[in-house]
């Protein structure tokens, strides 16, 4: 009689109520224990045989530490009951059961053929590979961009665009490129031709007569010597012009302490201009300053008239002589050296000094405003400021003052808060003290 088909033993290992492993055995034995040679390793159980194959049947070996149940003849029987009958129990070809040995829980089944259970696939993100890491949308964008640019290059290389002709002629282009620019015009000569005494104006002739050296007369073989000086007609014209200028100077003589002012101080004594000019003596020249017109009690009606009608009249009004000019009082500000007093940042104090000097006009305006109410205000003030890493001033205060002035201090502190420095402190804020000395300059 032929032997039956051998059966398979299917064992599932359960830990924490979860199946962690599944194994198939065609023949035995199947051992369990704390030895590395055991089929199923359990540190709490000594090495022993749990299942054994005898022919075409499987035998279950029971022990005192074995718990569970098994299906026998269509009924579920506890292993303790089977242990009372015997230490071994022959399993049917469709037997199933649950065995607990030590800390291991096993589910077993006897079947005629092995059933391969497919494993669960890994998530898509956990599966590696070249094409699995490609983003479809990004790849499509890259391919479309490359196709567009590549197609544009091919189009530009193969296109035959028409060339515009007739706008510029070759001759004009050659003239623009190769023609030399015209040379700049020569400056006019500096030589001055000799002045003809007969055609020059009286002013030029008079200047030439006074400043130039006399030229010797030249004698020719055919005639007497010629005189190069002005003729009688020119001298008469010069004298007439000098007379007109003298009359103008007399009418407009406004100098204080001048010769003409002394002559006309009390009016013209005669009606003859020559006599008036003859009475003038002195070396001071009159100036035309309106504020000094007819200084003293010479009087005057304010009307126009001829020089011959000048005569002494009763005084109309007295014009006060203006007093001496006074020098304007200007504010003076002296900036002293910047001194670092604290902070954790790295900063060059000369940068703050340049920024404070740039605000000097604002400090001067503050001082000028306060001087209108306090003309004698002067003293030394020390400003303490803190500069942040952004280059701004977040705190400013007066730490020392020789003369208290709330208006000046508030204006100066407001100007200091608007100071900006570059480069700014590195590594933290810095605190500086900046002395300011205010004093009027007479």
C-alpha cells in the first residue's frame, strides 16, 4: 500500500497579540529552547522537541509548562487533558491549535500543501529607484522649456531675415568714420594796435598822456619835426569833458570829511563853478554814500536846480549821522572727542564723530534760537547716546551740563536722535559720550 502524501506543518509566532513571523516545515523535528541550535528560540524554556514528524503524521510533545488547546476529531480539547492521557499526541491531517510554551505563543496547522502568502508591498515613497523619484509635473515643465528654447535657436539659425538697404550710403559712412574733424578756430591776437591821437576818446587820451612816457619827435629829411601829442582841438575837448565831470562830482559829492563836502557844507558861496572848485582843498576823495548826503546842518529843500542858483537858506531838517556799524554776534560750537563708555559691540568711535559733525548745522540752529531769548547762554554739555546694530540712536540724554537750558537740551537731543552711522556696531550696542561746547563769538 502506497504511503500517503506528506503533510506540512505551518507555525505562526505571536508576540504582543500580533503575528510577527510565519514558517513552514515538511519534516521534523521542530525544537524550542534557549539554545541557538533550536528551531524556535525562547530564553525561558530549556531545549526540547515540540513537534516531530513520524511518517506522514505530526506528533505534538506535551510538557508540564505547555498550555493551550487543539482541535481533535472536530472538538477542541485542552492540552492539559491530553497531557493526562500521554506526553505525546498524534495530530490529524487537518489539526489546528494554539500552544503556549514559556514566553512564546505558537499557532500551528497541519495541511497537505504549502500555501504561499504574498507579502504586503512597501509604500511608493519607500521604494527606491531612478524613475520613482521623478516629479511628473516638474519633468514636464523642464522638457517643455528645453524644447521651446532649442526650437527658438534652430529657428534663428535657419531664418534668413531681409537686410534693410538704402538708409545709409557707403560714402556717408566712410565720411563719418574716416573724415578728420575741422580744427578749432584760432584765438584772436593779443596785440593792440597803436592808438591814433586824433581818433581816440578823451578818457583814453588822458590816460595815455598821464601814464605813458613822452615820445621824441621825429624829423624827416623832407620837412620839420612832427609832434605826436594831442592837438589843440583835442585838448579843448578834454577840458570840456573835465568841466562836465567836475559839475557832476559837485552835485553828487557825498563823502564824509571830503574836500567837496567841506566846500558845499553850508551851500555855495558864489554862483561861479570855477570859484567853487578853487575853494576846494584837501586830499580826501568824496564817496557816493546816500546816508552821508549833506552831513551836518547844511540844509536842503530836496528840489533840483542849476549850480548858479545855489545859496544858503534856512535849515529844513537835520539828518542824523548814522552810528557806527556793529558786528553781528555769531554762535560758536566746538565739538570735542567722542569717548566710548559702554556696550558689547565692536565699533569705531571716529564713525560717530563724523556723523555728529554732519549734524553741526542742526546744533548751531538750536543755539541761535535759544540765543534770541538768552543772549548770554554759554557752557559745556555732554551728550550720552546709545547706537544699535542697525546704525540708529535709540537713546540720548544729557549727563553733564555747566549751565541748565531746557530749550537747548531738548533741541540738541532731538538732533542727536536723528543721527545715523555707517558702518554700524557689530556684536551688540555701544554707548558713547560726546561733549559739546557752546559760546557766542563777538
